[in-house]
C-alpha cells in the first residue's frame, strides 16, 4: 500500500511539473531535455519503490500510474471543465494578422517561433493570417483570410 501512495504522490507531482513546463516546451524537447526526462524516470522509481527492487513493487508502481492515467483520461472525456484543466485549452496568438503580445509572452513564445510554424504550413507572412492558434498539444494552426488581399481584412457586404 505504501508503494501505491508514493506512486500517487509522484504521479500528481509529475502532472503538475509537466503542465507548468508549457505546451511548446513539451512539443519540442531537445536531446538534452529528453535525456533529463529519462534520468528523471530512474529518480522517480527510487522515490516510489524506496528499497523495494522486487518485480511486484515495480508492477504495483506502474499499475498505479496506469490507473491514474486512465482515470484522468476518463475524467477529461466526461467533463469539459476537467478536460480544460488536464489538457489545457488552445489560445489565439495571431488575430487579424497581429501578434497577441500579452499571450505570446504568457506562453513564453517568440515571434520567430510563430513565424517558423506559419512558414511550415505555407504561410509566408503573418499578415495573411486571420487567426493563429497555439493548440493544447503545442502545435500551431493558422487560418488565412478567404480570397481577400492579405494586407486587408475582408470587406463586409452591404445589405440592400
């Protein structure tokens, strides 16, 4: 039972750490960061199982993590509010061709990162973007203006 309690505490701690890292950081881990996460796994194992090197201890710890993952998955499936807390929500970083500076700073992004992501999706100039979104998984989505000039907003049609 002690292993289950320790694994639960470690799971919650890791959840908080991963959420606080930010979406973009998790989507683009460097080789060094990946190695640190692997090493973190060994440190977690030592903290969860203490001196228990048995197969039963390892299975118990892993099973506890799996139960927590399934519980959070089910909770996010059933509740929109829980899904927002667990997975985050998409945020608009470009609106009508203009970078949303406050949100970009909050998400710890640079304008170069957004411009690079736009180019990867075939958008040459951010002024062509009606809406640019940082998705909850750390990827970007860009919606261009339909048919209009990239530097002008689409005109509203007059109603007769």
